[in-house]
């Protein structure tokens, strides 16, 4: 899960190459994100992209799949991985800026393992993730077998 969190950020956050390409340069997508929610039981790694034009679907899907394949074949630069780890740590800490945020965050992690120490253990796991671990996780999970691609269309903008 920790490696998938890092992959989410590396591949699909506002600082990723794919985001720059699809959202900023080509402007095919107005929302791009990936997530693997923290749950006790295994969950899905999900990539979501909201396209501006339905005609771009195949190209965007191919770009997403290429990004995922890149994690299998190319080790992440260690410096970039370290930047992402620091970013996750500091953005987590900055989010604890009021009592409600602290209570909600602690409750989420206590629900996982019945202790707030889960937060520290998660960040210790992030620290242990190497480019090789990222690549190993990608080779295990980013494969065609078991992959589901869902396309929703026909919605009305509000």
C-alpha cells in the first residue's frame, strides 16, 4: 500500500509528467488522479481521468497504461522518490491544522490497526520504499490480468 501511495503521486499528481502532458500541455483532461485507499483489506488501485472530449479516450487510456507500464520497466529516480516522500510527509503534517482535522485523521488510522501509532508505521514504510520496491510492486500489480477499465459517458455538466 505504501508503494502504491508513492506511485499514485509519482505518476498522477500535479507534479507528474502525465499530468503536465494531459492537463497542461494537450488539455485533453481536466482531472487526473490515482489512489489506493487505506483499508485493512486489499483495495483497488484506481486511476481516474475526466476527459474534455470523448474522442480523446483511446489516447488518454493509452497514456495512463503507458505510465503504469513505465513503473514496471524503468526504476524511479531515487532523488524524485525522496522528494515525493518528503512532500507526502509535510503535506500530511500541514493538514493537521485544526482539532477537527486531527481527530478525523487519527480516527482513520486508528480504524486500521486500533492505534494512532499506525501513522508513524506508515511513514516508516514510506522511508523504506526504494526504486526497486516500486518496480517490484508495479510488476506484480500493473498487469493485464485482473485489470478493469471502466468508461462512463453521457453525463451532463452542472
